[in-house]
């Protein structure tokens, strides 16, 4: 899916996604086969492998969300 999103972007386009990364504070009720939580490094690797040459991970203190900013080359 990330590769398809990257192909749909214009040169210089930006994809911004929010993830709840895997962490000890993920509630137990979400620890089943329905949900999948990735580490920050797994998310970065997936975006790079999908063809995004510029991937930044942004965290905001006190928020459990990891923002992924992936840009296509101009």
C-alpha cells in the first residue's frame, strides 16, 4: 500500500501518516490478532522499502502517536 501511495504522489509530494507504535503502554485489549503495532524503526523501514527516499519520524511529547512524513524526490 505504501508503494502505491508513493507512486500516486507527484515529484516533491508528501505523505503524512499517524501510527500508534508498539510500546508497553498499548492496552492489553488491543493485543490480539485484529491489531498490528509496529515499532518506529519498522515503520521507517517499510516507507524506505516502498520507495520514499526521505522519511522523518515525528513524535510529540505526551502523545502516543508517531507521525511519519515521507516525501518523494522533486
